[in-house]
């Protein structure tokens, strides 16, 4: 169990932290890097119940945060069976110094981890060559002792040496993967901006997987990000609760409003079938629109 952990001040200037993470995300990420269960190797056991208790969030909120950090931020991996978590970028910042005490500690802690695939994921991003070799050697040793499940071992960086032809194929695959990621970044960035705005307006909880899917669908329908943000705020302003417990809970509710408003403003009148929005006049002019519910 660690007595302290260091965090670089540059963490707060990281573009991903600044632009994509909400206040709740930042708290959760700092917690994962500094809580008492952390290990030197970036993989450690941590139950959801412990997370909820120590941060003060509900179990449902913890589930949403884990899903968000795995699927959208892509900086952790959690195994609910072994209740172990891996911080994928741990090796980039925590192995600047080595030495025998650190190496011995790493070897000891690696042996304590049940899900070896988590070790492989962290190993991929370790910059310290000596520490990186210790991770790989551990995976090699474990695979030699137990061949019943070698999925964590089945990758070029862990198998060992590869032929020149295999290396060229791997390089081409990596370049193609990076190209695809670059093409996806603008959409993913817009989704994060819209999701964060939705969370801010809603005032509680976290976006669900369905919220993210609906946001992507609205973007795919051709609505510009700035218009989505504008009509999203308008939706919340025009919403009138029927009672104290009545509130907007999902982005799907707002999506109908956003699409109706955008289409009403941008479709030619000849293509509007009696108006595409509920309430207000049939002209579709912004000044005439009055939202009365979906």
C-alpha cells in the first residue's frame, strides 16, 4: 500500500484533461492515481464499493465513471471479475527513476495480479526500457507456466522477436489505425463537448452510453455542433417541470427538440409536412416557435 503518490503539475494543462474531462472526471482520475490501494505497477485491486465509499459517489455513478473512462477517455481497464484496475498511462510518468529497489518492488507486485492482460496493457506504454523488460519477462514466465489462457500474451510486443515481414505488416497496421483515429477525433471531440454541456445543464449524474449514442446520431444527421449546443440550452430553458421530481433525464429527450428546431429553421418550406415541430406556428421561423413538450 502506497504512502504517497506524485502527480505532475502538467496534468492540469493536458489537453485531454482541459477540454474533455468534467470536474467529476478530474476528481475520479486523481483518485485512481492516488488512492491507498494503488501499486507501483499501475495495476491494483479496487472494488467499486470502495470507490463509492471513499469518493462519496453512488454505485451507479461509479459504474458510469468506469464506463466513461474505459470507452471514451480510454485511460483505464477494469476487470469486474477479479476487481482489478489498470491505469494505462501509468508507465509514461511513474518510472522515470529505476534501480534495484524499484525493480524488486515491480516484480513482487506483478506476481500479485490475477488478470495478466491488465499487465500487458500497461506494459505497452512504459517508456523505461528496463522496467518494460521486467513486465514482458513476467508475462513470458507466466505464459510458460500456464498455457490455459494466453490471450494477454498474444501480441507482437510480448511474444518476442518478429520477422522483418511481420514487422512491416505491424507497422502498416499501426499506421492505418492511427489514420482511423485521426479521422474519428473531430467527431469524438464534438461528442465530448456536447455531453459535457448536457451534464452541466442537467446538473447531476453522468452521460449514459445511450446519451453518447444519441449525440453521435444527431451529429450524423448533419446538425452542426454549435447549433446542437444552442438548441440544447434552449430546450432546457423552455422545459417546464410538471412537479418537483420532473426533470430531463436523457439526451434523447433533447435530441427530438434539437432536430425539430434545426429542421424547422433549415428545411425549405416546401419540404415541411405541415411543420416539423410541436407547438407554435407552422412557418418554422425561430421567432414563431414555442416548445410545448415532446
